[in-house]
């Protein structure tokens, strides 16, 4: 035992010595020496060429001259492995220095085998499983020559009107950070391996705070909000070794990210020491002209490079103007060298110089491998959230089902947003899964062909419902209603879906609603019209079998809401970890209770809406199971902690129901008094715990007191001593507070 430990420690010491000091990518002196040697042989034009990323596609020959001249450092959007090999061949064999290309793609929640959308991944609260999914995505994508993915998206999203909420981990900083690290580990795997794919953490920074939830809109985040809420997931992913980062489209407080020296140069490079590659978003350099932040392409190219951007995605600003800017003395060649170093470092670390090509036939063989499909199914099972159940679920094996709704057999839509390479021919829909498993028990009448369809009468569906024991209604959103540029102001079910549910309910048959969507829709008006509701987000390729297993109890739902579910879109932004106000809600009159001509007063009022009250429909971290859980004996190992202590939190969880189930236990903390106002609660830890019926387990979690640090009045990150409260519960709105002190 001792010997193993000593060996391990010496190995760590060797690794630590060979790792370049101050690197976050894990670069070594050998890598740096190679990069420097290459750099010393490059002309200024060749260096600038490395900083240029273009969208490929179509005929490779049209890019041949530029590749031979070393004018392209990276391509995106080519997925044909034969063409990718040809691009690489032109770069490696026909350019002067033979530098391979970084071939990139938006591999967001799987490549061919699609996993649930990232918001669904977050609902699993299972970083290990999410890491495995990212690994599988990398295995499939790298097998076709793609070595760089523009994922994970780490934007905190507190407004479900924003369509890109689908692409991230929701509203919580801690959960987002854990998911981000997991994806970085999964994509990058072992860098020396040819299945390693560089991760790109995006969009730096604040993009999810678009005013009004309208994509591309301005954000107004203070430095403190950035540092306490929006930046930590990026910092965690940088620490996890993310090789690349993307700047965002938005301007924050007037400064577009691609020209934002404070966030890129000072924080990312300076404070965190990031030595990876910074790429712009698609033409986000060019968009600085539309923002009115630069006069022309030359001006924005100068601003971007000075802010610390290394690679230009599709503005051609660097390619057209950097040489001129260097010659004029406006940009130093040293700055160009630094950018090129960051790019070459990634290429060297990925082993691209040794293995620029892929084996096309072998690459095809790994797509949709059975173990990939099995992992996608397990992830879809863990990501579904049970939001209502009067006891109709799980279903009994012999039931006659009416399957209905626009998402019951929508192989394209169930894949969700950013599923470029998912092929609907491989999707298993709930209808197909149920028909295969229960031949003769399924009647299918879609009712609505797509989610936006409007229809007055549902006679055909209702007639079929009368012959069924249970109605399974698959409703939600088409994939195209969420994702980039697809913001919504109204979050109710679209088309006549609510009317369909209402009509089905009128038959007196039990109605089970399954919602497939890219965001938390406002489903309050639909809840009375179903006996059970399972929220699956867009569940990916294997959503069908996963949902069949959940409906019939082969798998017990365990997902929890990664974002607050609103009663109405007008409540947005509403999130659980808001700051303490001076008027916390203690009740108040609602619209219909207010007397006519009531007198205006400021006294006794608290923070809420007259029409929708103070609370959401479902809080963050919420989700039911087919069993029930009870928390008891929640204890802290001390009452007073020092700043360097590690808190020991223990509790007993009991499965008080009739079947095995998994609970996601959550630990929340409130810092009662700070130099600035603090959130009412913040998630600090979570744990998935599986228990047999009647089983109890005492669980102990460790929480370093340093995790309570934040940026206070002096903008220095530290733990402020004082009184705290802590909850251990199954969601963010439950549990009894314990008290402790930090001295
Ligand atoms: C624009 C999107 O904002 C970004 O997330 C994506 O990676 C790039 N386009 C490349 O497709």
C-alpha cells in the first residue's frame, strides 16, 4: 500500500516537472520547443494564415491554392472523411511547412449517435455519464477526421425565452461547472490518443444573459455578476484542461466580447493563465462593425488581436489586414507569434503532425456502435424528469395504449437542436419502441402532425382513446423552435397541443403527457389535463426505448430540473439563486383580492407579481420518482469552521416507497451577511444515491469552506466570516436549514 503511494507520488512529481509551469493545457517543454522551432521557420504571412478559420464544404479544389500557400489554419463544417483527408493532404504535403489543419465541427450532444440536448444532460446531475457521452461523441467524430468540437456551451441561462438555453446546463453556476468539466474530460480523453477531440468552451462571456431572452441581444452584467455567476464554469473548464475557448457575439456593458481586453486578456489569460487557443464566434469579429465598435474590418481585426483572440472564424479580418497592421506598427509581430503559438500548441498536443489522416472505412464502422446507442439510451433515461404522477405511472404490461401527439413519431425533432450529423433514419421514436415491445397493444393516431399545427376537432383521436386503457400524448416543441436565433416570447405549448390534451382528458381515460422540448415550457395550464407528466427535453437517437422503459417502470425516473420552470413567460428571469432582497415575499394580495380604489401604500409590501405570485411552477432541482425518499439526521461535523477547514455534512436517506429508485440529494448554502448582498441559496454539492425499497443509507459529503468564497465589495475572492445556513434536500425549495459559522 505504502509502496504504491510512494510510486504514485514520484510519478506525479515527474509529471509535474515535465509540465510547463503556468500552462492550463498541460503543455510540456518538449511541446513548446517544437512549437518554437516551427514558429521560427514561418513567414509573417504563414503565421497569419494559421489564424484564419474558414467554413469548408463543396469542392476541396476551390481551397487548394490557399491551403498550399498556408493561408488556412483550420476548417469547419466538412464531415466527409475522404474530403477531410484531402484537405489535410493539401496542407501537410503541399504547403511549405506541412502544418496540418484543425478540423472542427459543432459536435454538441453527440456526433451520429445523439444524446439528449445539453439541458437534458444537465437534468441527469450525473457528470460521469455525461463524460462518457462526450467520449463517445469524440470517438465517432474523430473517426471521421474531426479533432475539434465547439462544445461545451457554458452560458448560464436564466431566461427560457432564449432558444439557446437548450444548449447549456441551465441556470446554476455549480451544476454548469461540473457538467462543463465532465464534457471537457470526455471530449479530450487522453490527448495522445487519436480519439481525442479538443473541447471549445463557449461563449465567453455572458451570452446567455441576452436582454429579454432575445438571441444576440446586449447584456449588462456587472463585474461582480461575471465573477460570481458567469465566469466560474469557464474557470473550472480551463482548470480541467480545455484546449480552446470561443468569444461570444454579445456586447456586455457596451464592449463586444471579441474585442474585450478585460475578459480575454486580463481575466482569461492573465488571472487564469489560459494558454489554449481563443477563436471568435462565426464572424463575431466582423459583427463588431455592426455593433458600432469598429469602423471597418481592419479596425476590428486590430481590436480582436489586441484583446487576445488567436483565430478568426469567418470574418477574414486577420487574413486581410494583420500584415498591414504589423507593417504599420499598430500590431506587434510578438502578438502574432503568441497567437500562432497557441494554435500550434493545440495541433502538436493533439498529435496531428504524426497522424493527420483517418482510415475512412474504420471510421464508418464505429458510428452508432451498440455501446454508443446503449449509453445514449441510459442518458435519455436519466435525463427525463417526472413532474406529475397521480399513480397512473408506471404502466402495467398488458395495457392497451393510444399513442398520440406530434412528438410521438418525430424522428427528426426528437434529436433536438444542433444535431447536424444525427440522421433521423437511426432515431428510435417512442411510437416505434412501443410498437416493437407491445405488438397489438398500440393504436396510433397523431392528432397533430407537428407542434405548431392548429386543429379545431380531434374526433379521430377521441374515438381511438375510448378503446384504450391509457392515452400517451407526446407533445412539446419541434427541434427548430429552440437553439440559436430561436427565441420565443410565449412559452406555452404551440399550435393546438393544449386543446388536444384537454380533449383527451374529457374522455375520462388516464392521460400521460410526455413533453419533448428544448426549454422549460410553461405547462401549468396543461397539468390539469394529464394524470402524469414526464419531461424529457429532446432525448436524442434512443429517446423512444428510454421513454418506453420509463413509462413501464423498467427504469424509475430520476432527473431533476436544471432550470426553474415558470408559470408564465412574464416571470422571466426567475431563478432560485437570486440575491436576497430587502422585501422577501411573505404573502400579499393577488389581483382578484384587491379592493376597488384601494389606497396606495409602500408599507408592508413584498416582492411578487399580483397576477402570478412569487413562485415558479417547479423550482430548480425538482423531480419526482415512482418511489419516495425521506431525509433525516442531517448533521454538520462542527458548528464553527475555519476558512481552511473541510465541512463534513452527513444525512440519512431512506427509500420510503415500493420500488428501487435514485435520488439526487442536493446541498445548498446561504451566507447570511456579506459585504454585498448574497444569493438566498446556492447549490454547493449533489450526489446520486440509489436505494432499494425500505433501504436507508447514511451519506457523508465533504465541502471545503473555501467553496463559500465569493467576490465581495473589494472584488477579491474570499470567504467572509459570519453566519451561514445549509440545507440538504431533494430540490432547491425544500428542507430545514441548519446553521453554522465561519470564523
Ligand atoms: C455560431 C454559434 O454561436 C456557435 O456556437 C457555433 O459554434 C458557431 N456558429 C460555429 O458553427
